[in-house]
C-alpha cells in the first residue's frame, strides 16, 4: 500500500521512518498519532503486581536484614539510631545512598525527554547540572562533622546558630522541598505506570509511596540505606542492559554508535519531508541547534535548560534534609569520599541512559508526542520498541526502584524534622528517646498518606513532571545561599538569612510571572499567564536565576552591615543527644587535623570536578566537527560521536561495578559475623551461662545469685559471635 517501505527508511531524507508505525489511511501513508495511543502494553494486573508486590517484598526483605543486624551485630534501634543510622556508615554505602536519593523519577524520565528535545546536549546538561551540587555538598557534609557532630537535622543547626525565627522559616523551606520532590516522584511514576499498564494514575500515585512505609517505620534510616543499596543495584543492572542494547547489540536498525549517528543525521536533515508526521512530533531540523542537528552541544534550548537545571537542583540538594541526614549518618572519613563518589557514579544514570534511550527514540523516529515526552514517556517508548512487554516491565521496575528509594528518604527526612525540630523543640522539650521514636514512626505513616493525597491534587491540577522539575528552583532556590553560609561564613546573620530566603522567593515568583506575559500562548498571543506560558524556557530561566542570586545578595548585604562573627566551635554544645552516645570510632575519625584536611580535600576535588563538568567539558565540545568536511563546525563528526558514546558506556560499566561491589566489600566483616551467627549454635553458650548460674546456687551460696547475667544482655548473641579466641 501507500506505506510500503523496505526496511529502515530514514535515508534518503523525505521518507518516513520505521514502517511499523505507519498505516495506509484512504490511500495516504499516515504516521501514528502517538506511541502509546492510550493502549497499555502490559495488563493492569502487572501494574498492581509491581507496585504492591515489590513494596511487600522490600518491606519483608529489609525488615529481615534489620532483624539480622540487631540479632547478630548488636544494633540497638534507639531514637538516635533510627534517625542517624549510628553515624558510622562507610563510604560505599554512603555513595550508594546518595545515588539512590538523587535518582528521582525525573532522573530516568526527564533526562531522556531533554535528549528527545535537544539531542546530545540534553543528557549532558541534565547530568552535569545535577552532579555538581552533590560534589559541592561534600564541603557542607564535612563541616557538619567538624562543628555539629551531634546534630540530627539541618534545622537544628540553624536554630543553634540563628535562633527560633530563622529556625521556623527554614522548617518551611525544608518541608516545601520535601513536598516538591515527592510531587515529582508521584507525577513521573504514576504517568509511566498508567501508560504501560493502564493502572489508574490516582491509584498508582496513592499506592507507590505506601510501599516503603513498612520498612521505613521499622528500621528507620538504616533500613532506608539498605533498601536504597538494593534499589540502586537493580537500577544499574537495567541501565547497563539498555545502554548495551542500543550501542553494542548490533541489532538493526541501531545497535552501534555509527548506526545511531547516521539515523540522527537523517531524521534531522534539512530536506526531510515532514508531511507524514503529525503535529506535536519531532521532524526535521532542531530549532536553535547548530546546523539543526541533534549532534551538537551548541544548542540554545540545551544551554537554557542546563542553567535552569544547575540553579534548581542546588535547592533540592542543599535544602533537602535527606542529604543532611546522609552526611550526619556517615563516618567523618566517609562523608567526603561518599559524596564525591556518589556524585560521579550518579552522573552516569542520566548521561548514559538518556544518551541511549532518548537518542534512540529520536533516531528510530518513534511517534512520541510532545505531551508524552513531557510526561516522561520517552524511555518507556524506546524500551517497548526494543523489548516489547519485557522492556515495559523493566522500565517500570527501574522506575519503581527510583521512586521508592527516594520516597523512603523523604519520609525519614520529614519525620526527623517533625520529631526534633517541632515536637522536641516546641511541644515536649523533655521528650524521651522512646517518645521521639514513636513520633518519628507516626510521621512516616502520616507523610506517606499525605503523599497519596498529593497525587490526587496534582492529577486534578494537571501539572506534568517536566513543569514541576523546571519550577522547583523558583520556590526553594532562595534558601540555598543562606543554608550554604550556615557553616561556611561566620559573618552571616539571622536577619539576612530570613530576608534573603523570603525576598528571594517572592522576587523569583514575580519575575517568573512577569516574563511569562511576554511569551506566546497556545493561540500565539501575548499577555496570558497559564501553565503553558509559565512552562516556557525563558520564564523558568529568569525565575530560577533570580531566586538564587537575589537571596545571596540580600543575605550578604545585611550580613556585612551587621556581621554575626559566629564562633563555629560553640555549635556542638548547643545540640544534644537524647538516649544514646556518639559511636565509638577510631580516634583518627574525630581528629581535628584530619577533619581539616578532609575539608581541603573535598573542596579541591569537589570544585575541580564541578569546573570540569560545567565549563571545561562543554567548551572542549563546542568545536567538535570543525575541520571535518562531512559536518558543519560545531556538529559532532561520526568519530567524535563514537568517542562520546564510548565515554558513556565505559562510565556506565565502571559505575555499575563500583556501586554494587564496594558496599559489600566494606561490609564483609559484618556479613561474616551474621553468617557465623546463622550457621553456628550460639544457644549452647547461653545454656552454659544458665547452667553456671545454677551451679553457683547449689555449691556456693544459700540464696540464689542475683543478676544481671551476661545472657540477659540483648546484645549477648552479638558479643558471643564477636568474642576473640582464647590465647594459649
């Protein structure tokens, strides 16, 4: 019929793409109006099986790990341990948790959306623009260990330095950050589960956060960390599978970097006839990209997105309690290395995944609409094309891993703020550890239910994942500079922090709305302020930049006018523990000189990597293709693209091995002790202890000996297993 196309028809320009997405309609070859078309790939039961099944499995599995930790390693889940994981987490697990917390639904979905829109620059700017915050946060992480080792939350540190007024203000900003992050998890997760399985969006949005409540309530932060490691391992295995499928499988029409390069050149060719392509789908040259190509870093839209991404993500790292909690939980020596390693490993998720799935969607000319892309359905479309139902299941599982790991981190972060900064500070200053623990668990349950209700509200408003991702910096970016000054600048005062945060937020929102009035709306008119105009690049860019710069300027001016000249060494005495003591670590871990050296180390490497990622690397990529007669200057040559893809593949493989193997390697002593406890009969030793007490009673005294006996100790098993052999 009209759509007969032999094989891959991207070449010569002007012909439609893969024939399977075209149909003969009244003698006219017509491309599918959308990829999913409202028809799910998997049955609805699969959605429930994944959302509920994995939730139940991880609740059971993580609870079992915590039981083994208590039984054989002597862990006591006090309120302190529940919210800080014992402050002794090692480098590998710290890095794994950072990767897990920073892997949102947007990381997997929005990164491929910007690849779909802007080409190779999209994945790079998503990855680089959201990695530097984690690298730089390592500086604040070591400052916490130096000056506030007993802290539970960032708001506690703020109250200790700047007083109650600033404390209340930043509780608001921390909660706002938690809500925005949770909103993105729900929006991306619900949209993908709905598209792939037909499961109702509202139901999916309500059930997804429920899957992590059980294990988070049971084991607290340590349980969250253990689950996050498992989630991260699964994400990387699936990630590596997709990368190799697109670039190393040798499966036509893609399967190699060269084949992808040729296809990308074809779909964006200036002479391509787009008469077969419905409105709202990609076709022909890319607007505002060098040469109209997907294969260039000289992309106006990509650069604007990069700036928005950099500014917005500072807010969702520096103002998110979950990152402070990870810093508090880590050993001093692990806090710097953990954040550096976590940032570098995380880089590969959006960079490599979107370079594979996002560009593959474009190269294959899949009928993905702008609305589908905005909802995060680019990687699901590619996964379904390559693997059918298996691909749909893999991307759904991958997404669920990301959502639940970040969701549990947000739940424990909110519970910590409520427990220590609201309940203990303003309701019950004499709260016991048991009371704090009870409030923490109630808050986890409450925030989980709130997340479900939030999903209903977001669905009614009609916000998309892409919209919320771009706007987040407008609302929380103004708190970044005050929070950064908290442990880095002694002159920063409370008045400046409050004024900078509130005024910066107000100025950002005003700028966002005003700039939106100059954008063309759906009817090509001006002066309209709605979700469409507010979601355009320039309003988002202006609002994000004003938020972070104005707040920093306001805070600096007020602080210079009336400097606080704060003595950081007084912080620790103002923040007290409740029912525990600081962990018994190697004395070198708390050595002031070691901590100072760690600050120098993380500052040098954190800033160095940040400069390489957002300045040096992009600049080196600008002249790509210059001197190659087959391409325009600034557009990647085939050899340069092969190098680019090779970096993505190698980085992905190394990151996968490191993040899976290192935490296990560092925990081998504990794993061996658990295995020893599981397969040796320590009950014999307990019975011998009881027999010894009875013998004492018979031969030694008229009255029974009084306890406590060694076997009464709840950690008796752990002590038996850890006992050293007798010397001859």
